[in-house]
C-alpha cells in the first residue's frame, strides 16, 4: 500500500479539504443549502473530544482565543461526530440546523487556547499530498433537503424463553430417564447383575441323597446304603488328561480310555465350561484315600453312598439292583425307585482359579440339603426266604438248565412271605450275572398250569350246584372232544368215581365231564374271579398277566383242554393266589409284597389294603379243601410225596407246559400247590419246576413238603389234632 501523502486532500474545485474557512461560515449541503460539515476535512476539524472549532473565528487570524459553546448546547452523544462522518455529512447538516440557533444565542462561552503549530514557528505544517490520482468527484448539486429515512428495523429474533423452556424439559427428561434406569438396576436387577460374574467363579458339588433301605418284615435289612466316596473331575483344571486317566485306572477299575472321555472339557447349555464330571461312584473309603494321595490336579473325592445287599443272592430276584448313580434298574429297586431315591442336594461356592481353587472366605456359598429317600418294609421273611431258596436250589441241582419258582402266602392277609427263583444271582455284583438268572420266575414264568387248574373247575361246579361233595359219576378211560382224545393215568374202566377220587387220581375224563355240564361261560367267569388273566398287582415290575381263551375262540377240543388247565396261560403267583382264595374260606385276597413305607422323618405309612372279593361260599370252600386232602392221603394218589407229617395238607399236583412267546417248550412243567393245616389253613405254598430232562415231577412234591414243614415250625403252628377223612375213590 503506498504511503499516505502529507499533502492535504483537495475537493473537485481544487481547494484543500480540511482547511479552515476564512469567512467563518460552514460548508453548506449542496442539495439542501444548509450549513454542514464538509466531508473528511470537516471531521478533521473536530477536536479529539468531539468538540468543533468554529471556522473563521479571530483565533484563526489574530490568535485570539476561540469560543466554544457550553456543554448544554452540545449533543449528549459523544460519538455523534463520528457518525456524521460515516453518514457522509448528512448527519452534520442536520446537526448544523440544530446548532444554528445555539450560535446566535447568548450565554456562557468557553475559550480554547489556539493549537500549537507542529511545524516551524508561525508556519502551519505542510499539507499531506496524495501520491495517487484521485477520481474526479461528482458535480456539486444544489442543496436540497433529503427526506428522512427510518433506520432499518433489525430482524426479529425468536423468543429465547421458548428455547430455554424446551431445553430445560429435555434435560430434565434425560436425567429422569437415566435416574429411573439406575434405580431399576439397583433395586430390581441387582441379583441378576450381581450373580452374572459369580457364575464364572462358582463350583458345584453334588450332595447325594441317601437312598431308602429295603427291610424284611422283621426289620432286617435286605438292601441298604452305606457310606462311600465318589471320585470326580474338574476338566478345566486337568493339565494332563492321559496321564491322569492312566494313574486312576488301576484304582477305580475303569479303562483309561473311558476315564479320558469323561475328563474332556464340555460346554454347558449356558455356554460356560463344565467344572464337574463323575468318574466313579460308590468307591470304598480306603480306595478313595489312595486316589487323594496321588494329588492329581482337577481330581477330587466327596462323600457318596454305595448300595449293599447283605444277603448276596437272598431275595435278589425280588430286590433287584441299582446303578452306580443309585438309580433302580431291576426288581423292587426299579419299581419303587421314586420312593426309595431322595432328592440330591448341591453345594455351590465361589472358588479361586487354578492353584487357588478353594472356597473363597466370605464369598458366595449356597447349600441345598439333600432329601433322603423313604424306606420300605416288605412282607418277606428273611429266614423263610433263605430256606425256600435253599430247598429249591438243592432240588434243581441235578437238573441242569432247569427253572424253578416257589411262593409262600399268608392265607388271611395275602402277604407274600417268600418268593424264590432258581437260578438266581448275587445282587451285590449284578454286572457279571446272566440276565435270565435275574428274572423273577414267580411273576414272569408263564405256563399252562395243567392239573392244578382242576381245583378251579371243581370249585366253580360246587358253587354253581353242578356237583356236591357226594357226587359220583361213571368215568370212562378216555373221552373225545372234537378231534382230540383225552385219557386218565389211573383208568376207571367205566366205574363210578367220587369227586375226591377224581382229584386224588387227577382224572381228566371226570373233570371234562363236570366242566361240560358247567359250560364255557361260567367256567371263564370263575377263572377271572380266581384272578387269572390279569396281573395280581403284587408289586413286581414286568409281571405277566397270563391269558384266558375267550369262549368265542373255543374249538371243540377246547372243551376238553381248558378245564384241565391247558389252553390257559398263568404264572405261579396267579395260581398260588387262586388256591389262597380256597384256603381263605372262598375270599380272594390280592397277594402283595410291600407291608409299609417309612418316611425320612420316621413316619410309618401302611401299604394300601389289598383287593378282596368273594369267589366261593365258605361252605363250598371248606368242602373243596376237604376233597383236596385226598390228593395227599389216598393210596396211589398223585400227591403223596407232598404230605407233611403231623399236619393235614390239601393240595393238587399238576403237569403242564412252559410257554415262551406263546410257544410250548419241549419239556413239561411239574407243580404242586397246597395249604396247611387243611382244617384251618395258615399258609399256601406253590412250587413250579421246569426240567428239560423230564425229572420235574420228582421235585415239586418233595420241595413243597420241605418248605411247608419249615414254615409251620418257623411260625410255631401246632400240628393237626385230627386226621384227614377217609376217602373212597370208587364207591359201590
């Protein structure tokens, strides 16, 4: 930018702007003719404090003091001169009009000393000259009054109060939302967030619930749990799976490969890694101590229980066994698993990591106590059960591949005092046993009962009035029903035979003749009343129901086979219950094994009352019992080997077939079912023997005799005071 010249500016007329006027008059507005200030030169005429020096005063020529108007004549705005300059002199013109009267008014004036020249003495400083050419100014216009204009109105701004209110509301709403959320998190969601991190630091230890015991009727334990240990692994802490498995395998008796599989890390449904896995259950305490002595990372031992069967194979086919996890798998252990098994507890605690994997003092810890299971008391007599199993085992030892079943029932109550099977197994070591040996033959051994069924046929005939105890009938040696001939082992040669004689010699012809008078429908009805064709509900799992042949399925030969116990499927228990109805004065009592249950608190709850129903009248039941005594007393009768010295015995022999999946097996099934004392029966015993070599007929009678003799003595039943009546087989 070029330097400013010291020469004063000049107007278009050639005069310098800003110099004092000699005539003392102010410049007039060419447009209005009114006096005013003359542009920039006029601005220079103002003093620094905004006061003007009147031009043409004597002070300019003679050096006299210049007069100044008093403050009262000046405008109250000290910045008016500057605004006048910016307004191009228009404001000055207006100001001149306002100041003109003031000039003519008298009053107090103030003189101002002349300005000291800045140049040489007596000389004014040389004017500043412009070094660049100045654009020609506009021609002077006549002074004319410019119309006054209102200053432009400033733009209207929005009301700030509305914005402030809106901002305040939004701010308060934001803080209210944040505060409400904080309160919700602190008061409502606190447990969830507090426990969120705890889950990663917690450990879970199972607290097994003691399983209920199984007692015999005297309170002796048949199966119970004893203290043991379980070995577990925390896969997240195991550093060497293969080495750990190899070290534990000899102690636990589990292959190392299986242990390695159990130790593999696994994710839970929550996404976290599992910190617990069973390696072995029911470990003996000395073995558990050896495991702890190894001090293997991630391996622990905790209290557990182990199922113990003191009798080994005693009632093993009834009791069954459990798994290592104490779940019932077979027998009563499986049937009443919900009752015997309690509810496991759990200890959840907060633990450290790795080497500090111990409960944190003061950390999270929650223990859910285990709820022990209930115990149950059976109707089984341990001593009687043992003796029954022993007799059956000795009797079948000479017959390989044989199967035997024996049931002892208390007559008035229907309680099963003993229920033996052969073969059997050790319930304490079930893994190595034969599955067939674990079956309960009394409830799963389905047979055609054979001649033991004849008591049902004669009982129905007595009750329906078809026969009486004194009835006699001519009996041929054979009889044909349909296309099948039926014969007797003791030929009657057409002679008249008494009803007791028919039972003593097990006459097929006589039984078929009586059943033909009875009719199929009534016979089937009594079969059902005696409990055939449906499970007894004794309490054993998987009990077979047997099968009765409906009347509409009978063929002509069925009229001969069904009355003598063929074309009928039944179990030894069902047949024992039927004979118990005869011994119980004609009233059927449901056989049952459970006597009572004992809760964890020691409260004893009796088992539900058994189902009972009337089948025969007491008179007919007594008459039938008397006739059945002929089987063990008449010369050459079929049941002489079952007689018990000193006691009157009523019963019946039988020869039938074993059925497997509805098919007859090659060998016969021999049986004997009887009651004693016959005059007032206390016990019913049924013995069934299947011997592939055909020697079963020599086993059933003697086995019954030995079992009944022991039972009567065991319960101290006095011998019979009267002898059996004398029976006549062929009356004249």
